[in-house]
C-alpha cells in the first residue's frame, strides 16, 4: 500500500512539474517574439529570425499545451484535497488561454501598422528635419518624395502617390 501511495505522489509531482513547464513554454512562445521585436529598439537578424520561427510554431505548441494542461488539471484536480491546490491549478491554467489566443494573432501588424494619414511638407518647409536625419527617397516621373526613417521606425509603412503612381514605402 505504501509503494502505491509513493508512486502516486511521485506521479502527481511529475504532473505538477509538467504542468508548469507546459505553461511556461506556451507563454514563452508568444511573449518572446513580442519582446524581441519592439519599435524603436535595435533588432538583430537572429532575434528577428527567432521571433518568426516562434510565431510560426506558437499556434500548434499553445494548442497542444492547452489540451495537455487541461488533461493534467483534471487528473490533478481529482486528487487535490485542499482548496489552495485547486486554486493553484486554475491559476496555472489561466495564462494558457490568452497565450493560445494571441498565438493565432499577428501581433507584428498591431505593432507596425501603416501610417493612415501621412502629412507632407515641401523640402523648404520641413523644419522638423535635421542634418543627421536619414531619409528614404523615391523619384517617379520627375516627382520626388522623402520619408524620414526616424518617423518610419514605428509604422514601417507609408502609403503614398508619387508621380501619379501609388506606392507603399516600407522600412
């Protein structure tokens, strides 16, 4: 009888640890890309690549994690005799729900959305520019436009018409 109880307790400990690892993994799959790709912060090539890999796999990992966690919570719930253990099970399950939802969203578009109503100024009137500003310039059919990188760093996209040609300038 003691051997069965020890085996059962050991199995429950492993299940609690597995539940914690699953929750941390699923939340990390969503949180790491958001943390790595931030506006106005330098980004490395490896960081961007890692973000896209995690973003691609996050829907599968979080769904599997949610299903496995639900299974573990149901199994652990039956053996939990104290209210605080049941509460802890629910608290551990809660972060998986938003993580599973966010994994199916394109949060990169939320962070970097097009500038909807860009205002333009003639070169002689662009007092907000400094000599140190870097510009993205376009010249089509003899008409030119320049977009300060400093302002594009957040939006990354500007929709415009230059020389009668619609374009999207991106950075």
